[in-house]
C-alpha cells in the first residue's frame, strides 16, 4: 500500500510544473544563512550589556506588587515556610 502511494505521489509530481524561483536554491539558502548570521551577531553584541555597570542595591518600592520583607536574607536556610 505504501509503495503504491509513493508511486502515485511521484506520478502526480511529474505532471505539475514547479513554481518559478527568484534565484537558484543555493542563493536563497545563502541569503537565509547570511540573514540568520547577521541576527546572531546582533544578539551576541548585546549579550554583555548587563555587565557594564556594577550592581546597585535595590531600594524599597512601595508601589511594587510583592516586596520581599520577610527577612529571608538573614537566615542561612533557603526556605523558612
């Protein structure tokens, strides 16, 4: 059954003309590769952005939804629940 289906698919593919391409397939693939390479370079260039300045101690913000005022940082245990 599977071989018959494969034969039907091959016969149907031979009857239809392929859609025209704007360039040869290796040119299209090369352009895709170059575009993804450019996006990778942009992403890598922003990778070290957080290390430019030293960390600043966070201040208490009363408008924050959940502030950590449970004094967990004073204890050595990871959870005190």
